[in-house]
């Protein structure tokens, strides 16, 4: 029994240049199965990409709701206060954005870990303890 090597075609990401190759091949009259074998994707993906091209005349996904002019102040706001969540950003900026806008600008959408509060007195005790033991090394 042999194990097939290679990538699983299910949920495989297809690059933009492959999208255009699919459009070119489908425009030449090739079937979805033929195109899928050439481009290494599933026939349903090839057909869906070509259908989207016929509807929008572009292979890129849906256009973003937030234009670059709207995105810039939002990204600046996230830079100044990275603790904001997407809901707070939408509420403050009055712009309908999604996590993809933040991810496209190399921000991760994740929940920060909760940290315990250290009061001033405990902070001073810990600092004194560290200074005492750092001298021994």
C-alpha cells in the first residue's frame, strides 16, 4: 500500500496568479476538471473562481468596506492603543471594518492575558528582593 504524497486539495489556498490562470484556461473553453488538473486545485474551486470573474471581472475577493482613507486613522488608533478590540474600534471610528483589515496590516486579533495588579508597596518589596539577590551573581 502506498501513501500519496502531496498537498490535500481540500481548502487549499490558491494564489492570485493561479486565479488568473484559471480564468485564462476557462476562457479557452476547458472544463473545470481539466483546469483543476493543470492548476492543482479542485474543480469546484476552479469553477467558483471563474464564476466570480464573470460577475465582477476581477479574481480578487469582495472589495473592502473600509477604504484606505478610512483604514489609515483606524490603524493609527490601534498603534496608539493596542488593547482595543474590534468592537471598540468599530464603535469609536464609526467605520464598518473587520479583522481582515487589521490582519492585512500585520495585527493579530487576539485576547490579551489578564494580569494581576501589583500595588506600589508590593512592587517596592519585589524590587528590593531582586536587588538583594542580583548582587550575589
